[in-house]
C-alpha cells in the first residue's frame, strides 16, 4: 500500500493543519500547537508561514476541508470565540475605538441592541390628532410638535 504524503505529519503538524481547516490564522494555530514561550511574534509568524506552506500540511488541510460540513468550518461559537480574542487584542493594544466597536457587535449578536424599529400603524391619524396624542394634553408640547411636523404657515389653532 502506498504511503500518503499527509501520513508524514507529526502530531503537532496534524493538529496545526486541523486548526487551519477550522479557520484559525496561521499564527493562532501555531501558538496553540507549538511551544512559543519567549519567542517573539515575528518569529512565530515566520515559523507558522513556513509550516503552512509544507506540502503535507496543505494536503491535510485540503483533505479536512473536503470532508468538513459547513458547521464544522464556521460556527456561531467559533465566530464568537474569535470576536472575544479580537476584543482581548484590542484591549491589549489600547485600541479603544476598535474595542468599543466590537462590544457593540457583540451586544447586537446577543440581542441587547437593535438596529431598527418596527412601527405598525393601526389607524390613520390626522396631523392634529397625532400631535395631540404625542403631547398628551400639554399645550407647550403641542406647540413644539406642530413646529417640528407642520410648516408654520399651514396650521391654525382654534
């Protein structure tokens, strides 16, 4: 029986390939599968890139992707985990704008913030009836709403 190229992978390399197939970046996958204590980020990125370019790793990633189901490749949990990792990175970099933006995205996903409002009209009101309802009997509010909703030269109050 002929030996396949991907059978030559060491366990750490096979795990690295599996993480790449799951959508992790080369650097993230390398950090999770190799000892990186004391190694600077540029060196880790170089090592990860070299490993990802090996024919055996490429073949294994391709095999995993062919066998994968959509839910294996991209899931809500994985996307949320990546978002949390990005939030940690933004916090470490003191990039407060990015962190705030990611907090907003997370809150939207969790349903804490809604981007739209749905208004259902049950009946048609005249401008004057609408103003009276909005003002709830307050003459000053009525005047403010009239100024906002109706041009001044088109209304008269009796």
